[in-house]
C-alpha cells in the first residue's frame, strides 16, 4: 500500500468563545476525548507537522482549533474533558463553546473519539456517543497510545472492542501505528462528502 503523501496543512482558526466559532462547510472531522488522551499529538503525527500545541500537562487545549488538511478537509481539535482540574465556570464555558461548535458543523461531519487504549468506555464517552448519534453524526473510536500495550493487553482490548458496534482502531502518535490507514479513511471521507 502506497503511503499518503504529505498534504498542505495549516491552522485556519482558533475560537475561545462561542461567538468566535465559524460556520463550517465541506468535510469536517473533529477529534474528541479526555484531556490526557493525546489529541494534539495524534493530530500532529497525522498531519506530519507540529501545528497543534502539545503539553505534558493535560487540558492545555481550551479552544476549538481548525486545521485545513489538503484542499478540502477541515480537522478540528476541541478541548478535552474529564481529567484536567477546572472550575465550574470553566466547565460551563466549555459546554457553551462545544454547543456552539455542534450548531455550526455540517450534518455529514465525522467524529473521532480518542480513548486511551487501556480504558473502557465510561459514562462520559457513552454520553458523547449518544449525543452524536442523536445528531446523526457517525463516530469512529481511536484507541491511542497502543505502543504502551503488551501483546496480551492488546488482545484483551481487541476482544472488548469487537463487541462495540462502531468502527474502531489502534493508533499511536509515537510509533505511527494506524496513522496511514486513518489518513486514507479521512481522505476517502473528504472525497465522498464533496
């Protein structure tokens, strides 16, 4: 299988407030997940460029960040949830920002729910999946940091997620595992939605 060549990519916009979120058109794929799941690292590895800000402290992404990848596709890195300690005010502003984002994305957008490969689906993820399903937005699960799993753990995760009726895959920003297949799926999605 030929590798996807490096495509032009750039940061298009950053929105900290609900009113700053632009109306999006065309193919949009957005990255959701806990604050410590490695969304920004995976995005950089996927783009083959360091565009998304990465930090050792979880919860540094506090804005909706839109990236252009190739001629048509918009990739979106949204603030993480669940791990970083935040005040009630910050959590409320996150909800308002996310509500504005979901109001302004096309109905044929694609959600990518990133989860640490050692974790199971929990209440927050199930709630997100239900909410996206109600909006008719398809979701793929990306099990991150798979390079940290031993063979027995990997097989256990494979069995556990085989019972979930969603597309899922192992990925690693560190080793690149799963990224080529993800690039192809995203490019096929972009082609199919234009």
